[in-house]
């Protein structure tokens, strides 16, 4: 099996309102208390002009929350975990992986509390990350910092999924006389079709399929690593960290960024807006389900992959399993099955992360002064989402090494949105006691993950410079 045909997973993937044919309503009314935030005054000035009825109350269950959260967090970046462990070693690597899980779970828990408090005080449930930030830290910070960060990260994730989807299709149809950009266009067409689903809630069954696909391909990878480890001479395994001192330093930066972001999900507010009351309790149950699934998949892949291949673990462990040293430790049919499962997970993730960008792009059009009929709303959604998909697919075809760009965007936006911003929201809304243990813990984790964000930027810029010299536009990798 040629290594050139194995899907190239980026080393660091950074990594919703319901619109059918109605103008989007930014909040669900759950109380009668008066608004207490400046952002609510802005909302009063925005009156939908369509004659179509407003959206119904959310119907999602805690299981649906678990499906959404797991699909948003898990992904092919798990295939890079043995490589990340190889850059740190057994102890520091596994400790960083566990620490990232604990801190991200704590950040999500704080964010769920902030959403619940904002809903209680304003009488409205925030529908988007931008709405929550407007209530927590004010309109200016939300408009010029938080909202653009989320939009860029979501768009970058969509483009990255299209890049990887094209590579997965090429690996499945090995031997076809098609270039990578042509497979990328095929994947983009699949994304365009599914992006017409009107809301995040309508993706719940697809997210369940993505969850099952993720569990399945992780199980196959673990089987392949165990087979390789039992076949290869373990005495030849080397677990020391390779490279010169600068290479080791950049490797540590990149590895910490990968391991800390493997649990990341930047659309938790949009997910919670689709969950019925009591939303906070249902979200916590869904979050627990998400972490049970994620931890049960990533830890076996990380441990068995590094155990089997040591410091020669590739950025994509499939390259070790199917082409390391000219050997193949799993049958060819399993390689095709693995890429099919990865393809399923990628297409669902790309559509899910498109939802916040659709909100930003379609909202000004839905709030136009001219009333809109049902068919006009449908055509508007069709046109806007097709244009978005065409642009994202073109960018993916032009830059097949987009993973390096995505890593930079993730370090600048993804890490702050997952580990930093929710804690700032909590400090602004709940105002924990000065000098207390909780406040000190929050400040400590803020400092640590701000440093990780900086380290990820340094490592991704270095990798981007290397890729820019190696590849060209529309490269057939």
C-alpha cells in the first residue's frame, strides 16, 4: 500500500440556530423578567419581517446533546496522538492528554453554568456563542473579538474537513486517474447536499452515525497497532525523543497543542440552544456521554500506537500500520473500511461546523426590510449555502496542505475559545470571591492555556514555512 495514498491528517485540527424557512429568532423566551444586558436593547431593534411563524421550542434530549458534542470533539486528529506522545514521551505525553481532558471538561461545565445564569437573568436563552458573549462581556468585545474568532475557527474546520475528505476519497479509490483536487470537489458536492439540512437539531441522526463511525475506526486502529506491536521485534523499539534541540522544542510545542485540543468543541452554545429544559442538566449528561466515548477511543489509540511504533510514529498512524518499512499489518480491505468510516465522520463534522457560519451569513438577509415568503426563504438558504460550500471547496482544492494553516488558526482561536474564553465569561458573570480557591484555579488555567496557545502559534508557523516550500497550489498529494 503506497504511503502517498494514505489520508494526511493535520497535526493540529483546531480541532445554530434552526433556520427552516423562518427568520432566525436569536433567543427562546423562557421567563418574563426584563432584559438586564445591553445586548437585549440591540435585539429590540431587530424585528423579523417575514410573515412565517417563529421557531418552536427546542426538542433535543441529552442523548442528542451527547451525539452533537462527540461529533464536534472527536475526529481524525486522534490518528495523530501517537506522534504527539512520541514528541513528549510516555509520562509527559499521557499526563498532558489527561490534563487537557480535565481542564476542557471544567471549562465546558463553567460555560453551561454561564448560559443558565444568562437565561435566568435576561429571560432568554442564548442561541449562539456571539449572543452569550454579548451578555457576558459586552457587545464590543463580542463583535470585534469573540464572534470573529468563532467564525474563523468554524470556517477553517470546514475547509480542513474537505481537504481530509478529498484525501480519504483518493485513498478509497486508489488507482483511479483522478487528481486530489478532483476528489476534493466530489467531497465538496457531498457537503453541499447535506448542508441544506436546516438546523443543528436536524443533524442528530447523522451525528449518531458519526459517533459510531469514530468508535469503529478507532477500534480498527487499535487492532492494527496491537497486531503490529506483536509482530515487530519490541527490542528494536526506541522511545527516546528524536531530533536536535530546536527540533525537540518545536515538537513539544506542537505535541502539547495537539493533545490539549483533542477534546475541543467551539459550538457548545449552539448545541445547548437545541436542548429542551432543563437544558443545563441535559447538557451535563450529554457532556458526560461525550467524554466517556472520547476517552474510551483516544486513550487506546494513543497508548497502543506509541507502544507499537515508538518514536517512529507518524503524524498519521495509518501510515505506520499500512506502509511502515514496506510492511502491512492489516489486510487491504480494512484500509478501505477505515477510510470510509473516516469519510463518514468528516462529512458530518463539516456540515455541523458550517451551521454557525450559516447563521452569520444568513441572518442579515433574513432581517431585511422586505417581507419574505416561504419559497424565498428556501431559495435564500439554498443559494447562500451553495456559495459558501463552493468557496470552501475551492480553498481546500488550492491548499491541500491546509492543515498547517488550520493549526495556526486553531492556536490563535480554537484554544482560546475552548480553554480561555469560557472562564472569562464565568469570572464576569459569577464574580467568584477574590483570593478564593476557585478564582485562583481559573487564573492558573488561564495562564497555562494562554501559554499553550502561544506555543501552538510558534510551532504552526514553523510548520507552515516548511510546507510552503514543499507544496504548490492544487498539489496532487
